[in-house]
């Protein structure tokens, strides 16, 4: 048996912080993890195989901590029997925010009202313009404009007028996006709950510096440890079950109607929540994965 950590080689010239933390955590358990970028693996279709940079062909004897969104590679690994944490289908759902919202909506999980823009090619036309008008009338201003794919809050904007909404939407071109009701009572603040193996392991409240409606630490926010209510904990655990996640970060908004789910991240970064709470989330993840491997359980 061999264990691997796979990260995105396009964005990272060297292994990112989560990969390094998981290697250290595994070493404390006497396990060596090989770390490689997704770009270094060779996927062959006929016959189907996945070869590591070392030349080893991965098989059902191996497992992978998949810290990337390259679901084609994750699916190929699963097809040859490799156990992938998180599973490819869960990563795929979480990577597409519209799909995350659809799955959670089907499960009756509370979320801000969300409207998915129609699919476009190249540039937006008159039909999409009518969608913007409907969205503005239904959601009111300000409203959130959010790309379906994105991280760290970089692809999330706030439109205060029809002019701003049109400008943001036209800038999307063919990229899928959605409109979302702005939760004013939670502006610049959210709560992240980190779940591992069906158990809440850490939580923090994030706040912006007062200049941004987003609370992401990368956008200049700060964080303090947080003790969630039993209802919030149950909501986070349920989200991970519905999405098929072994581990993940669930972001909640406090609203006048109670807690609502903002986003769920299959590859939520670790440094911020570890520094804030003192909980070694990397060790929590690695310990749970190694326990599953010891039991020989299917994920």
C-alpha cells in the first residue's frame, strides 16, 4: 500500500500548505505520504491506468488525499481502484456552487435565495438581459453575483444597481454564474465549521475589516474561535452527508431566519482555522483516513 497527496500543479510551483501539513501528520503516525502535483500523473485510457511520477502504476492497494479539483484525475484513480479522499463526485459537486446549491436545496437545507443564470456562449444576449431584470426585481439591490466556480471569495461581487449588475454579468462572458439574495444582517461575517468523518472538529467566526461584505481571510478578514449551536453543528454535518464529503468546510450565515448555508468547500484550507482554534485539522483528517484504511472500508 502507498499513500499520496495530490495538489494542483498549475497554481502551485511547490506543495501548498495543506499538503505539507498532511505529510507531517502522517509521519507522526509512522506513514509516509508521497506528494505530487496533478500535472505529473499520466492517465492512459487504453487500457485505463494512472502512473505516478516515480513510474509506479497506482492500483487498488493505494490511497490518495486529493487536495485538488482535477476531477478527471480523481475519477481515473477511482476507476482503477484507488481510494480517493474526498471522492471525485463530492469534489465535483462542491467545485460547482450551483450544483452544491441544487443538492442542498433538494435536501431542504436553508440557503439564501439563489437564481442560476442561463447557459451562454461567448457574450451575453438579450435573453440573459431579461434574466438580469427578473433577478433584480425578485432579489432587490444590493444582490450577490457569484461565479459558479471560484475560491477565496475572488469570484464573488456585490451589485448595487442595474448598471453594476449588467457590468458584472457581461464580464462573465461564457462563465456560468448565479445571483443570490444579499443577507444584510450577516454582511462581512460568517462562520466556518470544519467537519471530518462525520464529526465537527473545529469552528471559527470570520469578520471582514468593515470594508468588504466578504469575510474570507484572504480578503483581509480576521477570525476568532467559535462554539456553534447544536443546530448549526447538525446543519454542517448534514451538508457533508448530503454532498458525500469525508471532510470539508461548511460556511454558515447568521440571518433573521436562522443559520443558512453559504458555501461548502471540499478543499477548505487549513492554516487559518488551525491558527485560530489551535486544532490540528490536518491531523484530524489524516487520522480519520488512516483509520478507514486500517479498517479496509469503502468510502
